[in-house]
C-alpha cells in the first residue's frame, strides 16, 4: 500500500490552480478550498511590486508558449520531496564540514516545469535573449545552458539554448584572469585557455561548462549590467535522471562572491538589498527586486542576520524564536533552534529538527480531529495526511513562525497544507491534505521553505545585516 502512495504522491499537487480559493475564516483558522483543482487557467497579470525595476516571479509552472498555457501532466512528484531531502542533507553536510541600481523581475511558480520552485525571466547577451531561470537564495553562480551542447549532455528546455556566437558582448574568461578564481561553491579548472567550472547541488545534480562574462538585462526598466560572470553550461547531470527540467538555468542569489547580488555590490552598482514575494498560486505573479534601497513599509518587521557560523556563510540565517498554532506557543526546546533558520527560496517545504517538528505536528493534529487521518507511512516524507474527499473546504489551524527581534510570518493558507488528489484507473479515489513541514535528524537548524514564505514581501537587507517580512506582498 505504501508503494501506491509513493507512486501517486502529489500527482496533481502541482495542479493547485487559480480556482483554488484560499481564504481565512474569522479568528484563527484557515479555510482551504479543495474544489476545481484541475483548471488549466494558470497565469495572470503581475501584481504590485516595490519601487524600482521588478522581475516577475512565477512558480516553475506558468510559462506560456505562444497562446497556449503549459499545464502539468501526470508525473512522479515524489521527486520534488526527494530533491528537498537531498538539498537539506547537503546543507547539513556543509554545516558539519563535509562539503564546502534597483532591478525587479516578475516572479512565478514553476508548475509548468513540474516544480514548486519559482522562476523569473532575464535577458542575456547583446542583443538580449530572454531566458526563464530558477532563482535560488541558496546558490551562488548563475548559469544557463549554452550551445554547443549535445542532447546527451543537456536536458530539454522550453526556450532555445543560449548561443554565445550571436552575442557581441560574450567573452570567455581566461585561466589567468582573477574572475576564474571568483569565490563560491563552484570548482574551477583550466580547459585549454579558458576557465572551466563545475557546481554540484544538494539534489546530486551537477552542471559544468565555461565561465564567461556577459551583459545581463534583469528588467526593461533598468540599464543592462555589463561584465557579469556566469556559467555557460555544456553539461548537466541530474541526480534524478530528470531530462526535462524546462527552465534554461539558475539565477544565484546566495551570499557567495559569484552570486549576482555580490557581483553588483563589488561593482558599486547597488545590490546590497533584494526582496521578493512568492505568489501562493499558479494563477498569481510575484516579484524579485534587486538593488533597491531597504524598504521602509510600515508592515515590515526585521530580524538580524546571523553571520558568525562560517559553515553557513553561503546562506541567509536568522534566529527562529518559536512557532505558534492558533496563537498558542508550541512547547519546543530552545536547543531545537540553536543554529538558526535558513530562509531559502529553493527548498519547497520547511524542514526542522525532530524536537521542533513533532510538537508542532501533534498540536496541528489536535486541531484537525474532525478529519480522517491516514496511517503514518501512507505517504512518503509526509506523516500527517487527511482524506478530505467529497469536502468542499478544509479548515486548518493557523501556523506562525516567530523570529528574533519580533519579526513574524503568519503562514499563508497555501503554505500550511499540500492538497492533492490521488487517482487510480477509475479516477480520483482520495483527496489528500498533508501538513507541509518535514522532520530531519540533524539538530539545531531549520530550513524555511518557499511554501511557508508565500505571499510575504521578504526583504534581504544584506548591507544592513537583517531580513524583513511584510504580509500581503502579493496574492
């Protein structure tokens, strides 16, 4: 029976669409609609963004080809949580030493690429060509797949590969150039006269290619950034045999020297602040803003960045002070949060030590007594799942993450539960709603995933040494 759930876990988890209404009941509970999950209406116009030039964010899903929207089909979405697990394990390994001018972009949820990660569209080269890339606060080097790249080496992407020969500003970085030794997680080597790079990610995937300098256009409203060091990928190896990622590459927003943010700061062109809002639904759009001054909105509350843990120098770490359910503090020992919490756009669900997860889970279950819970082990990675087949709505308790300095995230309704149907040959047989938090065996460190950040304006004031959270950033 467990294999059945593993095979069908979240077949249509990625199909939660604009028809899914997420609304708050009065007082402390969320009401989550489970109807109309199979709509193909995936995309909508951009929502309001902070001042400055903005890139639109979409979940890895809302890409359109011509007049046709790309709607996710059936696939094994357990790979999403497998990637999450490997990414979290990689962060823990790095912790233990086992591994080592404002621009704003519309941001979207990547459902069309079979993912709950988020994507933006950027321009590369002269003349600029647009490419849809994941954006990741836990990665440094930006890269896209480039010609030449044999089919056996490159995965399928929706857009044509970047062709360096058609850009007048493309320059390979030589082995002797200082840029060949730019800091970050990538390894560099000499291939002939040009600098080669290799980056391994937490999901066991690897990208390799040439380091180069190029012009990046992050928004039509901002001047192009010249001399950006990026990876021109000629080989991609997936830890999950994923040959159809769809996106062109990755935009690195980590703290390392090779990230877009760090390069902008070193070039005295701003970049000390970036912010984003991750839209809660595939029908919504959010934004990624790079280089603006620290926002002063009245609804923003800030928590200090922790920069004293050298093994986590690649990540944005803050102090998680507590978790509450329906306004009541969950009894969690302080040691469960001793290393802090990473705010990570590239992890989907929030992962936390068992000492924090199980008290949260038990309190959550106490408020869900009116629903039929599946036996533990029915769904891989998720141990608190309810069959809500035949019900129009699910009423779930509110969950809040409370940070040092008084900052707080009241988790959006869309970030509390995975809601998805399970089907057999005769059609949907169950509608599942699962708690979107995952326990880990490693103590002290929490990784706050993108689901729990949804709908918030999340401000990374790196120069100011703080991260801010503001509700109602996008919807």
